[in-house]
């Protein structure tokens, strides 16, 4: 009997989806020995809150009839036998039903006593039961919200599904450790709805909204908790940036420059981020800005992610004084401070020289060479 019982237990354990089994309990008494205890072990696999019935047979293998009474278990789990009381004649059996309802998920060892009249020790039935709660899963293991500009927000929808035949009460929120780190500031992640009740095999959509507060590479974990069941986790990440543009050279030097004559130079803008950046050049500024002028081509535009742009600068000095206090500002959208380009120049006056000679040429030969008179005009001062 013991060997057959162990074979039955192994079969039940390896086929946990079989919720109903047949157990035969042999009760044997001896005239001179009336106290005994018979212990049996069963393996079950159930869904919590879902009653399951197993068939039990009690055989009276003694020399007289027996009167039995099964107790009832109702602490967290419910286990009872129907009928709970009865009489079994000598060499007869009684068909019983063992009803089991799990209250908490996990593996549990349950004991149920059967009192036999005129026996001091009860017959104890030990049931090793594994209860399963509802299982809810998310349709994706991770959520990448991509690249965001600070000030914008991202919204994405995920789908959660109850894969069990039980109603599931769920809640989706950041893991406790992460919430503790953010306890002094407003969370950047919100979930709508953040909790609810799913019917068996039901599902619903959940919106995950990210409102960044600083530039960052954001990463957090959302936990899907299921009441008395099994949930999962969702990894969320995003890259938050602001446009950041720089001048590869912040100075523009004109070493060969003449008063009133435009000179050309170039500067380069570089976009240091993955966001497009819009720029615009302004008027010259500084104490000496009125002594010169400059034009930029292009004067405005948009830089692509990690792109460079060459800007042509046409600079005109209206004085021969040395210019060191002239700047041009380039504004970039969403950048706090503009880019500063400094000009350095020392223009030379434009001079024109005329040479007058009293010599003349006859038959390709110079004749009558006399004195040379040189007249020079200074275009800045207007002197002769």
C-alpha cells in the first residue's frame, strides 16, 4: 500500500494540472491495540479561491465497524471532507470528497485530522498544496521613450493582460527604492490608470507619461504588483537634452585689412547634441561697434544633430584704429547664453601715389630726363 501511495504522489506532482485524485485510506485495528495514527501525503496544484474536489476512499480493514469524524480546516485555506462523519462496516469502504480552497499563493503543508471512535490518536491527512494566484503581464519588457527636449514630455501606451482564469487586482508604480530616492522631489513618471481590476483573461491599456525636470539619461523600473498573484517589471529609459552649440573658434582676426574695404573670413558652428538647433546672428556690439560693420552668411539657420556649419563673415573697418572691443552674438534657441565671437583688426589707410616725370621717349630711347614729382593721397585723412 505504501509503495502504491508513493507512486500516486509522484504522478500527481509531475502532472500538476490534474486537480482531482483518488486516495485510498486503509484503517486497520487490532483487538489489543486501539491507538494508531495513519499519515498520508498528497501533492496538489490549485488556483487560489478556486475550489477543487478530490476523491477519497476510506477502507475499514479491521474486525469491527468504525465510526469516523473529519475535522474542518478554515485558517487562510479551507479544507473539508464530505461527508464529515459516518460509519464504515468491517471490510467495507466509504467514498468521500476532499474539498480544498487555497487562500494564499505558494506552497503550503496542510493537515486535516480524522477522529476514529475508541482511538486516542487521530488519522492525519497531510496535503502538500501549491496554490497559484492570478498572473498579469505587460506586452513589452522595456520602454524606450527616446530623445526628448527639456520642457517637452513623452507619452507611451503599454498593454497589460491577465493571463489567468481569476480576477486580478493590480497596481503599476515605480519600485520602492526608486521612490525613496525621489521622496523629496516630484516624480517624473506618472501612470494612468495606475491601478485597477482585470477580469479573467482580460486586459487594458495604460499610459506612461514622462515629464523630465533636468537634462539627464533617465532610467527607472516600474513594478506591476498583483494582489495575491504574480506580476512583472517594466524598464523605462529616456535621453533628455537641450540644444548646445559652440564656436570652434571664438576669435576672428583680420591681419590684412584696409579702411573701407570689406574683408572676408569664416567661422564654424558645431551642434554638440542630437537635437536640431536653430541659430541667428545679431548686430555687432561693444564700445567700438560703431567703427565697423559685419554681415553673416547664412545669418540664420538650423543645425542638424551633431552637425557643423561654416559661416562666412564679411567685415568692414571704417577706421585705421586698432579694433579689439567688437563682438557679435549668435543666439541659439533654448540655449541660456548666446555664443560670442570677438573681432580683432588693424586697418591700414588706402594710399594712392602718382609719379610725374619730365622725360619722354624718342625712338624707344629716354630723352630729357629731369626731376620726378611724387604726389600721394591718403584716403583716410583726405590729405594731399
